[in-house]
């Protein structure tokens, strides 16, 4: 069955912005980022991988746009293909949605992103998708409330734009800043036959460093995930010049009874106790060419990732 919203998006593209007021020519924009990495795990052979993320967009006017997301990888939380593997070469559209955005908030309709802005460690993978509608309302006290209604499935990427046969998804989230240094989020979620309560607190230690704690509780099974970490920037001396290096470090614990949501989480290392430490830096300013190195440990399994990424 052809999804009705895909037809609506196509109709809007053809007719321009007549339905929304001022008649102007649509403007096309695009972004592309490429990553190549080496992946070595202690419990399996090493592999070389690549990732392409492509973000095309059509601005219909100052408020309305049509957006898509096309990326390598074969499932919800995987966006890498492996060099030399015969059954690889995946490259699928995972999102296609209409967005209306003003100073008071935004509304997204279609196959939408899993996030409204910054992706939390306990949030759903940034490469995933939700079929439905999101509305974000900016409030006067430097806070916002978000409501998402739709469907979610732990599905293959080639099924992302299909509609039907998925589990119901519901989320309501409140987020707020408390001055310049403190912020928090609190949300209730219903997905994959489970109910979840999520909280997040972030503390800006100084201009360079931020500490955070995140917690997700599955209310119907008594299982939880907790993440405690720190991120920021420090400088080292390279050829008598200060060279900034970004870092991201965290400890996580996830109960083995957490369910299917665990593998859809952005920073999923594995069930049980785990930790991750990542460093990255700029190689070339043009095209934002960066290097990165990351080390993960989950119980007795270790993993090393290293590579280069570039953005256009």
C-alpha cells in the first residue's frame, strides 16, 4: 500500500507553496558525510567499514520543508557497510517527512527522525526512524514540550518507508534549561510492548566540559539502564600550536531484561556493565575532515574503533 503522506509530500513538491500562502520557488539543499573506520572486537575478526549519510531537503518557504535521510547499513541502529563482504552495499532512504518550523516550535509528519535535537545516550539511535507525527512547543521559561505519536519497529532499513505492521509508539517529553549551567529532560514512552520513564540531567562544568547522568526505567518489568559520563574539549601542543581534541567518556549499565528497546538505543554497548572513551580532532578545516579513536568495554568483551570522517 502506498503511504498517503508520501503522496501528499509529492503533491506539495509539485505545487510549490501555493497551499501555504506566498508563492515562491522551492529551494533544494543537501548535506553528505562519509566515514571510514577500522573495527576490532576481541570476540570476532576485525573488519573495515564505511558509512555514507545523505540529507536532501526542499525548502518550500521560510516555514515549510520536505526532508529525507538516505544512509548505508541494513537495520535500525546500523549505518555501516563492510568492505569486501559480498552481502553488503546497503543504501536506503530511512526518512521522508514534512516539517513546519517557526520560532514557537516545529511539527514533523511522515517517516520522521527519532530525535528533536541533540541525541541522548539513552535516546533512540540517530540513524533510526519513527512513522508518525512530532510536535515541539517552545515555552516561555526556556523550556519545551514534545509529543510524538506513531509507529516503531525493530525493522530492516529497506522497510523504513513501509507503513503498517508496526508497534504503536507514544512519547511525551519535557525539557528545560536552568540558567547557563543546568538542564534536564523527563519523558514517558510507550513502545515495543513496553512502558518507559526516562530522565536526564546535564551540568556544564565550564566553557569546555559537561557532565551528565541519564536513566531509563522499564516500568512493566523493573529493568533499567543508567549512563554517567562527561564530554568536552581539551588542548594539546602540536608544533607550538594549541590543538583542540574533543572527548566523550561514559559508564553504562543495562539490565538484561530491558527488552528490544536496548538494541535501538544510541549508545548501546551491550547488556551488563560497560564503558566507552572516544577522542576526535580536526585534520582539515575544509570539509570538516576529522579523525577519531574509540575504545569500548562490555563485561569481558573489548572493542577498538578508529577512522576518518568528512562532511560536504
